[in-house]
C-alpha cells in the first residue's frame, strides 16, 4: 500500500496548500481555545460544596463570572443550533463514534460510582442529571459544555480532601477530547469552509499519541529501558494485592519469566511509546498495527500491575474497527495533508493540552501502608483498596508519606527516579541483610525526601475515621454489581463488606526490600491506631 494517496497536491498545488493552511489554522485554534476552556472548567470549589446533595442547584457558589460565562455559552449554543443562516452540518463517521464512546464511557464511570462515604452522600439527583445531559449532548453536541460542567462537579468530589491523591489521568484525557469535539462541531456550524469530520479523529489520535510519546521520552531520559526491572513492578503490585489468588508456583514462574525477559519487554515498551506515535500516520496498515500494539501494551501493564486503562483500549478498538472495515474512509483519511496536520499537533499539544508523563523506575523498595479494622471481640479484617472506593485509586497509590516524620526513597508501588536504589536492591542477596539494610538506610538519610506535614496527617486521620465509620454503618450492596472495572485492581473486592462492632482502625506502615521469588525483607515498620 502506498504511504499517501493525495493526488490533489499534484493537480492543484495552490488549492492544496491553501486547504492545508486553513486546516492547520482551525486545529490550532481548537487546541488553543480548548486550553482556555480547560482552565475555565477547573472550578474553584471548596470542600464544603460537597457537604450537601443537589450539587447542580448550588450555582450561586460558582461565582458571578462562571454564571455569566455559562449564560453566554447557553446563548451561543441556542444560536448555533437554531440559526437559519448557517448550514446544518454534523460531525459523522469515526469522529462521531469516538465522541459517543467517550461520553458513554465517562457517564457510565461516574453515574455508577460508589457511594461517597466521606461526604456521606449519593448525589443521586446529580447522577441522573449527568445521564440526561449525556443523552442531550450526544443528540445535540452544542449542549456539551453543560454536560462537562456536571461531569466536573461530580468528579471533583474525589479531589476532597486533597490528601488522598485522586487519579486525574482519565479526567485529563477525557475533558480535552470533549472540549475539542465541541469546538470542532461548533466550527462546522460557523465556518462556510467544509472541514471534513475526520479532522476531529486526527485531533483525538494526536492527543492519545502525545501521551504515549511524552511517556516514552521521559522513560528514555531515565534510561528506563536498561536500568528498570519490571519484576519489581510485578512484585510490588502483588504485595499490594494484585494476583493474590494465583498459586505460589505459578507466581514464581511468572516472576522468573519477567526477570529473564525484562530488558526485551522494556525495549518493546519504549518502541511502542516512542516510535509508534511517529509512524502511525504513514498508512492504514501501519496504523492498525500501532493501535493493536497500544492495546497489547495496556494489556501487559494490566497483567504486571493491575493498572487497567480500559477506556483507552475501547477508543483504540473503535479506531481499529473502522480502519479495518471501511477502506474508503481510510483512503480519505491517510492523506499527506492530514499527516502534516497530525505531526503539527504532536508539536503543539504538549504546550496546550495537559499531559502527564507516565515514567519512573521500579526500584524494588516499597513504602507500604496496610489498613486493618478491629472489632470489640478482637477480630481483625484487612482492608484492601476497593474498600475505600470511590477513593480506591488514591489508596492504591499509597502516597501517604506526609503522615510520618522521616525521609522517603520511593513512591507508588516502589517508584523512584534513581537507578542507584535498584542496584542496592539487586545486590541484597549477595551483600546480606545487615549490610544491605545499612546501605539503603544511608541512602534514605542522605538522598531521600521528607514529606511530613502535621496538618495533612491530621486531615488524613479524620478522613479515615469518617469514611470507615460511615461505610461500616451504611454500605449499599448493589453498586459493585454494576460499576466499572477498578483502575488499579488490588486484593479482593471489598466495595460491599460487612464487619460488625468495629472499634479501631489500624494503619501498618512498612518499608520493604523486594527479593527474588517474591520474598521481602522488612527494613522498618510502625503502626497508627485510630479509635472509631
């Protein structure tokens, strides 16, 4: 298959360059206005906003400028929808499929989210409103800002208290995609120039591939492909509860397989993140292979860590399906003009779209917080991360270093940015526990970071007491049967749990060195007790 089949460049160069210039200008303006709108939707709400239900009715707390802005948005939406002077041109094809998928996925994720035991609220009316707005937004995309507002209001509850570490990866990807669609759909109603619907697909692919590319470049800067060891990721995830039902023999065999092949796997991962985004727009076949490789990449991440980017996989699967089943669309899509637009966006997006660089070293040294609840009879129950849903991702991250006065080396699942830590852990068996412990403690004291904060520690204790007391008092039993897959699966599913007469919550902190065959050496430990 030829790389590009654009004949208009040869037949009419002036028209081709004029069309390219206009397309680049429009996508630049879309990304630029998306940047401004994304900042606008970072609502300056206070924690007290979520103390009552019916969030959408408390608009007076938004502030006058936000109310005026939404009045203008509503007025503009009505004009765009009903103005007889503008042609009614809709976004169709793959771009519309992606848009519908993003709205449906995000609505499903939030509408069936767990009861918030910290605020002791369902926000049920707001969930219903979100579903209704999602239907309206799919039917009439000009109404999308109102859906985004409700989406932001509901998801922002997880940002309070701001000590848990709400995972914003999904929100950071979804909101820009939705804003870009609204701007693109609006431009088709305003502009007389007929911008093809697939231009939005180019924007989507550019944003997704920028995430991969930024992660790949950050990994390359860390020399991740040579210094990292994915066995430590697997072992750290298992310590947190991933693959807890796997027989020991099978787990050890999997660990040995990863240990023997981690360099090959890491180079393949770097190629997927660093190279495939640069070649994905060469032609249809290469694009299909690249998107399939992205899905496999996420599958491998899930297998090793329990981290599940299923939303991304659904979007990529839809793109594969259309490219495979619709050769006529692919012929239109893989034009030189569109390729230039794609690479232009790869340069533009890091500046104007919020992208997280997902890169670190798996060092094999853990700061692990394990939670237990105890009742009046002296019985204890370990609380896995799903117990704390919808804050489960924050607890899976285990970033509670501000609760202890001391230096820390690593972060979530043993993440760090210094290969020296990995070398100390790798030499642990040959050096022996005493010498290696002295080395790691010396490194921690000399190069570790201190995060201790009295105010945060007190708020964390308050959160634990409120959340645990409320959950053990009232826990709706149907939610785990209908909700979405956990973003980070660790341990048994405890979204529905029964434990009577709880009197105390215990937080066990341990620093652990990961050894071969999933063995661990505990360097230090401490226990916090909270009366319920």
